[in-house]
C-alpha cells in the first residue's frame, strides 16, 4: 500500500478557496472594514513580501473573533455546496479514485480551515490534516489552535501522524511554495499536476 498526500487549494480545486470562504462567512460590514485595514498585508502577500501564513492570521483575527463556531461552520458548508463543488478539478478526483482503487491511503494536507475543509473530506471519505481555529464555549477567539498548517508545518504534522516508513511509496501533490516541504516527503512528487523528476 502507498500513501498519497494532497494539498487542497489549487491542487484539488482549480483556484484558492480561502478568499471565497472569508467572503461567504464574514458579514459585509466587517468585510468592508477588513478589506481597508488589511489591504497593505494582502498587497504585500501578492508581491511576495508577506507570508500567506501572516496574512491568514490577520484575516482570521479580524473576521472571526467573537463569532459563533456553529454559524461559521454552517456558512462554510453552504459555500462548499454552492461554490466549491464547481471548483473541484476532475483530474484530482480521478487521481484520488486511482489511489483508492489501488488500496492506497489518501490524506488531504492543507492550510485551509477545518471549519471548511472537513466537510468536503468527510463527504469524500478522506482523511485530512489542516488548520484549526480556537474556540471557547462555542465562540471563536480569532486565533489558530496551534500553527497554521502550511510550509514546514505540513511536513511536521504528516510525520507526527503517519509512519512514512510503513508505506511502499509516498506520492505528494501540491501547487505552491507552501507545499515544498510536503513534496519533499514523497518518492513521487507532482507539482501543478506535473511529476517532478529529480
């Protein structure tokens, strides 16, 4: 049996879903304020000056502090059903099905939030490793529970949860620099759906 590790945004989907998730789960007034206040950080991210992790932390702090977890989860599930379902790459579903037919273990490893990605993975019967938001008494604090699952954290969490040596071969699929360490775990690496031959 082999192990297959899939990034979600831009790998299983045909685009980044986090911005749409935020728009679907944060009220319009807060979105307007957040767009103005966080614009320098978002621009810095697009120019490569600010990490995706730093931007996501600021967005989460501004957008979700004080929100009921159940409300955000319900909005996330609507976004998944109404929007993301049309953004899933057919080749990703085919490759996941191929791995499953072979009896491989398939795990989605993503910086995306458990509030959102868990619903899709559970519908597909897939395991997942992702970022979690902290909640107290059902209310989000605006903080991550632990680290954002990106970059080196992806690799760390996979190693923490999975004994890689138990698998004949490890396959990994990613599409950005934040997947570099995930891809480094694999015997067969696929970057933007092309196999990387070293």
